[in-house]
C-alpha cells in the first residue's frame, strides 16, 4: 500500500455529490458530504458547551449540504439566510433532505451501526 503525501489531502478531490428527487419542488437537488470544519460548525450550532439549541435543526444541516452539481454550496457563506429560507419550507421536504444528509455524512442510525460492525 502506498504512503500518501500532503497532496492526497486536497479537499476538492473528495467532493461527493448525490442527487435527490424533490417532486414538491419540481425537480432534483444536490447534496454533498460536509467537510470536517462544516461538521464541527454544525455541531457547535447545536451545542456550544453552554446550551443546546435544537431550533431549526433540520434546516441547519440541509443548508450545509445543499450544493450544485459541482459541489459548490448554494448559500455559500450565508448560512443564516439559508436556514431561514429552508426553515420556512414544508417539513416533509426538509425532513427527507435532512435524513439524506445524515445518511451521506455518516450520521444516520444505520451508518453508526455499520461503523460499529466494522
């Protein structure tokens, strides 16, 4: 097995994008796997060590994963705007996207169980 160097850690090499059909919106959206930094920021948005904030939790995850086909985030650095927009969407739509985001980011129950088996 080859020993990897610094060049193996180029983040854009690992952008994984999945398409999800959203009939309520009339098409598909793309979701991508979060970076380690994005996941840490998401975790801090829920619990900063002083308080737990579950408000708009589904929209907070989805906005961090919504992207175009190349993996460029739709809301860029404007996470707060994205959370407001997605928070006003019908719950069944956001819940479906939330569950898919959890799955592709290894946060779903089945992913945790699979990791424990391995």
